[in-house]
């Protein structure tokens, strides 16, 4: 197959036993135009392993000093020349079609600069000789791309990701100050600039040994303080503008003082906001300096001492840079999704619409609007209250309702799971069928429907959906469930055939070279 | 705030489950050698699980190899002393060896652990017949019927026991239900006729007295 050059980067640290499998899976790609960077991050010598492949496409960076994964990735990226880049950990493997699958979709869909596939998470037991006994292969995450979800948390695993190398010119390289979640950090930054193309094929495996506490990613997660610090550091990251796929949000804090209650409000904003934002605080500059605040993403809007409340807001409104603006009154109740529901409503709204936040009231008016609408209203009616000026300018002020949420899909799945736990499988099926009408996460929903139909005893429906599912993308779990349905219907030879397929996947028959 | 993952769970027992299913399917269709191979694989995958040994015991029973079956069920019991299927398996061996009292006790233990176990229930019934004692099993049949109210074969067995105990009205009511559920069940129809005849005879006798 001919096509653009792809750079595969494999950082490695003290995993001599597994590196040959990882590197072997990269070398054996059915897409040949690749360069493979193996970066030894100061671990035990692996030069013999690398040279044993005798493949001119491998570029070995043998560093003696341990500098961490981000540093290793950046070191390879500095030398990479591929149009596209993908990543492989030293204990994981690609299937032979991984690169060709992702290059194929990116070349066919040039508006997408990132693509990702699905993976098996392989639960395994480490045997005394260090080899891995496979216990399960599960597709733990298979979500269609959702920008809000990506801002909240990662749903594209690092080794499943391929991106254009020039995207890094906009996002910057890997953050070497992070200890964990570096993959989410980079994927989140990608999301400011491009949509991600989700390929539902399973093209790789990542290994998760039971009771292995030595992994950096696991150790980092166990230290909750450190973990939260990393999450907040990632969420406050704002790549350089212009952002092509994300509207910037300016939050204007309507307060007289920054002390006590208002400091608490600012802390709540930092803790509960995952949508990218800047917080603008209109107050005299000398008082701002006295505050010596360490909060990230805060900007002082310098105003004179006697400036009125509305004048302060208007000044901040003119200085702020976001396409969306939220006016946050002091004392406003901040909870999860407090502002994301409003930005999501704005994303899906018509012109001349703005949104009063869920907990807003007559006396504590919090509103989200497009900046140009807000400025137009304030310029036309500066003497009016905020609400009156918006109304007078012809804007429709709608209230964000309870059901408006970027995570509506998850809310419904939660509800269905709750019904399953109550044994109300019929209701769960109804919810899944409702979700199936949307265009999102079709395989996932179909899997849920099969499970619910099976548990409810609707075997005819279960077998119909199960066949559709396994024709499209069989996994160990979908084959196993299908086999159980066949057993219930006394079709034992059908069950055996399905179970044999599941067994072959578990035994890695497609990885015969290993 | 919590957002959900895909439906496939954090599952470390999937391979074991596939092997057990393969063993069970092969055993059901009478392919005992592959069934045995899959149970052995499952046992090596999860050495602490009783399930594969129950499977091996069932296969040995089908092959009439009582000694191997006995060993397998005992291993299953040792791994999990509340494994109802191990008790049922050991009971079957006792029954086949003619030790009806031993079989009866083991079936009872199985039913205590799993009142839903039809094999044990029917075994209990058979062992009772073989010993000529029925009173103890009525309770278990009633319990089972509470959970499986449409099981005609158990209805029939229980109504027969009621009849032997002289509880003719209970027996008749149960048989009426059984026939309503399965009008083609000739055994139930015949027994119902017999009981109705007996009831009318008894009534006639009372009138004459």
C-alpha cells in the first residue's frame, strides 16, 4: 500500500520482555510507509532487541537518563517526519491493520485531523516467567467523539490515536510537567482544533495485568491529591488561539470585593468548570495586586474605585475575548455542569437567543450569551438592568432546563442501568431503544439492548440484535452473549461455533507471529 | 458528576466463562471428550473454581464412571463447600450405588443451598420412592412450586404425594391447575379422574353412614 509517511513512536522503560511484541507488531503493519521511533527512556539496554529486527525503518533513540514519557515522546516528535503520528506503549500491541485503517480514514476525510479506533483492554495474569496469561479481552471504551466529554475526561486511548503531525504546531507538544494523564492532555488540546473520526474496528490491544501496582499510571491515580492536581492543570490549559472548533468562554465575575465569599465562589468555578474559560474580575488594579491570587485563568479588568456595577460589567464585556460570555453574580450556586449546560444550549441555539443559568433568579441573575449579542444590548440600553437590556435588544432569554446537558446520553444510560438494577428490564430496553434513535454510539447501545433483551427473556429480539452486532463487529463479550442466547434456544452447535470464535480471539489467533 | 463507560465491564473471568460454556455445550450434546478438555482448561485457568470439577463429574456420570465422578464432585465440594451442584452430583453417585439414605441426605443439602435445583428435587423424589418415605420432600416440592408455579411435572409429583398422604382436595386442586396448563398431559388427566372418583366414593360413604 502506498500513502503518506506515518511516524510510530514507542517509548520504552525497563520492559525488555514485552518490547519485542510491541515492536514486532509495528514492524508487521500491512502499511509499509512508516518510520518507527523506539525511545529508551534511560531504562535497561534494549539495543539488541531493536537491532534484531534489522529493519531500516526503525530509528533508535537510546537515552541514558530517565526523563519521563512526555519527554521521550517530544524527543521523537522533534525528529519525526511523517504526515501522521501514532503511539504505541512498550507492553501493548497493534493489529496489522492499525495504521492502514487510521491513515485510510484520515486521507479520505481531510477535515478530520485526528482519528481513533477501538481497542481491547486485555486483563492478564503475569506468570512466574513473566509471560502474560490472557484472562479477558474487553472493549472498555467505544464512544463516538464528543468534545464536551473530551473536555471533561478522555475517551480516546493513546495507542488508538493517530493525528496529523502539523496539528502539534497549534496545540504544542506533550506537557512534560504532568506526571499522569498526558494522553488526555494532548487529546483535549487537539479537540480545540478538530473533530475526531471514530473507527469502530478493533485494531490494537493494551494490557492490564491484575494486581500490578508498579505502573506509573496506576501509582499516579492512587495519590488522589496528585491526581486532582494533574486534572486541574489539564483543564486550565488553553492552547494558543485561534481555536477552530471551540468557542472561548469569558466568565465575568460580578462582585464588589474579592475576599471571603467571593474567593469561595472563584474556587468553586475552578473546581467545577471543565469548559475552557477565562475569568474576568473587574476591580481597581491596586486592589487586585494586593490580593496576590494564584488562581489560573483569571484576568483583572482595571476599573476606578467608584465605578458602578453595570459599568464594571460593561468594561469587562468590552475587554474579554470569548465568543461566549457568562455573567456570574457573587454568591451564585456553582455545581457540576453549572456553565456547560448553558454553553451547550448556546451551541445548539438560534441567533438572538441567550440562556439564564439553571439556578439563576431575579435577585441573582446569571446569564450566558454570545458576546456580540451582549455588547449590542448593552450599547443600546446601557442604563437598563442586564435582563432588561437583553430583552429590550430583542434577545430571547431562555432558562436552561434540567434536561439540557452535553451528557444527556450518559444521563439516559445511567437511568437504564438503574432500571436494570431494579430488575425492570422492559423499561431499560425502552430507554435503550430511545437512545438507539440518535446517531451516537450505535454499537454500544445495541450491545446494551442485547443484554437487556437476554435478561428479560426476549430471546427472539436478543438473537436478532445480537446477529446484527456480531456481523458488524464481534467482540469476545458479544459472541459470548450470543452463544448464551443460542443455548437458551437449544441451538448448541450455534453456541459452540460462536464460543470457538471467542476462544480464538482470547488465544490471539490473529497474532500468530507472537 | 459521573459519566458512564461502555457496557463491557472490568471482567477478569471472561476466558474461564467461555471455556465453561464450551464444556457445558459439548456435554449437553453428548460430546464428552471435548467437554472434558474444556473443563480441564477452565480448571487450569481458574484453579480455585468448583465449576469445572462439577462439569467433569457430570461427564463422568454420563459415562457411568462413578469413581471418577465421585472424585470430581468431592474436589468441587472441597473448593466450595456451599456448591449445591457438588452435593447433587455426590447424591446421584450414592443413588446409583444403591445408597438411597445417603443420596436422600445429600439431595436435601443441595435443596437447602439451592431450592431452585430441579435435578436435586427430582432426585429427592426418586430417592424417597426408593425408600418408601415421602413426608420430608413435600415441603421442598411446595417451595419449588412457589418459585416455578407453572412446572407441570412437579405439580404432578406433588399431587401424587398429596394423594398418598390422604390430602385429596389439595391433590385435586393441583391437578386441575396442571391440566389447565397442559391439557395434553394424560398422566395428570388420569390421576385427576382417579382422585375425583375417590372423592365421590368417600362422599358417598359419608352419606351412607
